[in-house]
C-alpha cells in the first residue's frame, strides 16, 4: 500500500514540475522581452557584415582639427622675417599691428655698414709741422675749405671735404690735383643699427602684412622657425 501511494505522489510531482516548466517561464510562450516600441538590443557580433559602427576616434579627430578633416591636408606654419625697420618705434608699431595674426614673433637688432659719403683728402704728412706747411700752400692756391686732422687713426692728414654726391667729390679732387697737390678720394662708411621682426604664421597664404604696415622700405623673406 505504501509503495502505491509513493508512486502516485511521484507521478503527480513530475506532472506539476512539467507544467511549471511549460507555463511558468516568462519567455516560454514567445514574444519579445522588451516593452512595446523599444528597439531590440543586439550584440555587435550579431550585426550583418555590411553594418558600420561610427568610430569614436573619428569624432575626436574632427573636433580637434575640422579644417584638416575637411581638406585632408595639414596646415604647416610659415616663418618669415620683415625689415629692416628704420627706427625702434617703427618696429614697435609693426609688432602691435601684426600681433593678432601671428603665433609667435620676436624683434632683433643687427649692425650693418652704410655708406656715409665720399671723402677728399691729402695723405698724411710726415709730421705736424709738414702738415701745417702743406695747409698754408693750399691757402695760397685759394683752397680754404680744409682742416688738418690732429687725432684719430690718420693724424696729419688734410681733409678737403666730405660729399654725399660722388660727382661733387671728384670735382673737388680734380681741382686740387690740377693745383699740384696729390689729392685722393675714398668712400666713407659707418656702422648703423637695423631692426628686424621674425614671425611664425599659421596660414601664410592668408597673411597680408603689407596692408597693416606703412613702410615702403620694408621687405620680407623666409627664415628658420623658432
């Protein structure tokens, strides 16, 4: 009797478990586990091969340099030098006018040799006494615009004038030679400062510095970046 009851109990238990497996599971009856209107989530491995996924790195590159992504080209900086400027004030005005259009700039000063005129003179005499005697002879020939150099690197030289125009210098020299004196002529130079402005520009094709600087003598040339 006990074995018969145990068999009936086990049979009923199996039937209950089977019914729960079939009817109790929330997805056993089919349908979607999502709420109506919500797209189904799918793994990347389940997507078709033709489906593309936007790359996060592509968005980062586009935000970092839109012009480079649009044109496909990188913009290299252009380095140039402007000058020479005549005075420090001209250089300062140029820096103020171009500062907003450049990435970097620096000012510098250089020394250059510049012609200051043409000098007509008599070579140095052997002594101060001989130089003064030669000067008296010039006066006797009606040459009065002269002076005897007493110091410097050419003492006892007799200066006959400094001329801006070389034609006037030659005329003075020839007149003194015609009177019997060994006059000579040489070009004089002096060291003067020049002022330059070095620039680094992001886009040289769009950089119009001439419209912002009023200096006809100022030019430009390329230089090394700094």
